[in-house]
C-alpha cells in the first residue's frame, strides 16, 4: 500500500499522512489466503485476473510492463450481450466494462501486488468515469476468478477506504468473473503500436511516466 500511496501523491499532489507498508497492513489471515492462492497457482505455473480501470488501452500498456505478467488481453466483461463489438460496448447498452485479462506468475508477482498497481494507476473513486471517459463501460472493477481473489480484493478496498488514501471513497466494483470477450485485434497491444496517436501521447504516456516513477522496481528490464 505504501507504493500505492506514493503513486496517488505523485498523481494528485496530495500530502498523505501515516502510510503503512503492505506487510504491516495485511493481517495474518489475509497473508495465509495469499500464500494458499500462490501455492494453488504454482501447480499450473500461472494465474489469471480480470480488471477494469477506464479505457483498456491505458491499463493494458501498464500491466504489460510488470515483471511476472505473461500476457495481457484487452476485452469486455460484465455485460449481457454475447460477443459484443467495441461500438456496442461504447454505447453503454450492453453493460460490459472495458477490461484487461492478465495471466501472471504468482511466484514473481502476487495478486496483492497487482491490486496495488491497479488501484494506483486510475481513480477508483469516480463512479463510471475515468477523466473524460464517461459511462458504465469505463467503471472501476475487479472480476475475481476465485474466492481468494474476492476476499483479498474486498479486504484491500476496505483498507484503502479506512486509510484515507484517496480523498473520496473507493467505489470499485468487485464481482465474479463470468465471460471474457476478447476485443477486436486492433485494440490489442494498442499503445506499443500507436504510441504517436494523440490519445496515447496526451492520456496514456503521462500515466506511464507516473507508473514508472513509483513502480519502477516492478517493471520488466
């Protein structure tokens, strides 16, 4: 949580008091859940989590850079329509959120560390909105894949709200993962292939620079 608080301070200019480390903040019960999740995941060598934090181009670019992250796919989850298109999701009528689905090695990066980055790189206090992107498709959401992920995400959200890390309450939705629909090919690896586009230069690149400043030790070499 200390790194998350540092990121929020960098991003907002707030002076945050009484920061505590993840080790001091997460109690023994939650630590045991993390250890169990890691042990279970190591049987297959990787785990999966699905996250929404506004436009998927932004969060995809960040999570691609994390050590232990093997793949990142942009897509849609949490809605009613089967096989939705980008235009349908953008209309807000399908109920889907723009998300990324991340496969990662829990022996290298834990689920809690992924949550720390997730909550650090977007504003989880604005309901159905990230900056100029407005609508339920841009909601902050954790789609958990198992009970351990659910408990850890709910506990971390509660601690963020108790700590006052953000000036307003965290409104991130925490819901079970159902169906993930991979987005159209032109949405995949978007920042790396379109870095000179205005949205990438104006919106994504500044987020990347802040992320690199705070979470540099978690980045791939």
